[in-house]
C-alpha cells in the first residue's frame, strides 16, 4: 500500500483491524415505515438469487469539460437546482451519505405546501454524533431533475424536518439510485441516463459555499 505525500509516493505497512463502525440512518430506503416491511427488506438483502439481473446501464464518464468554471482543489459539496412543486428549488444538496430525502420546513412553507397533505412519519433520524432529529412528517412530491427533453421526473418521499439549515432540501442515495445517477464531487456535477442519452446537472460552486457558510454560522450561533 502506498500514500502520496510531500510530492512522492511512500510505502506503508498493511493495516488490519477488528473494529467496525457502522452508519445509523433513517428513511424509506430501509424497506418502508412498518417493522414488517423492513424485516422483509432485510431478508431480501441477505438472499442472493441466481435470477437477479444486473441493470444494463450505459457508460457514464466525466471529463475536464465537466469541470469548467469550477475552482480546482476544492472540497465543496454538490448543490443543484431541481423543480419541486412547479418551483425551481435552489440550494438542494446531493448527499450520497444519506438514505433519506429531506425537505426542510422553511422551504416547505415557501413552496406553499399545506400541512394537511403531510403524512405521519413514526421513526426518528440520526445525524452526526448520533444526534436525534425528530421528523415533522413526510410528503410525496413529483420532482424533476434536468430541463425539457433532458429531464426525468420522479415521485419522491421527502421527510420534512423543522431544523435550521443552509440548504432547502437534501437528495439521498435512494433517489440517486432511482435515477441511476453518478456524482463526481471534483467536477461538481451528476449525470444520469435517459432515453435520449445522458443528462448532466452541474452544481453551483458559489451557492455550495454560501450553503456551507450559512450552516456554519447556524451551528456557531
């Protein structure tokens, strides 16, 4: 094993460990809301069937053209704009580390959505440091990624949480899997296949930095 440091590659001794740290999450990707549906999902996860078919997906690649207008050497997240409730919803974080799709309550209110359309969500969410987040409820909304003929629309379940955030919404990997999307953080964009080819959605680096700074200020306050 090698590590790149101080302008050159250094040999490292192989490391092994018996310790394991697993992720604690929440959301619909774990099999649904009820305990019975989650038990069925868990059984399916551990069953390897011979008739399981590998998705026939096109090759998706990223080039330097995808990184135009992106400042190199950054560590910014992928923040995009999507269409939700017939509104261009900016400040949407693409989070591959999250199972759940999140819609923050201030954005819910600004979208003009009504609380009577919300459905009860019985579980909790867990964030960094096992921080407990009590969801407000959840709502199913049609969401469009891309524009015109280069777009895809999905019905997505959003868990609505009443917490302060620098973003309006968060898209988790369950939705990314529905899109069959690949995300490149160095290029700050994501791509997914459609009937006409490949759709590219570029992130907004300046907006990503604003979201980060706002979130940082919220935590400090």
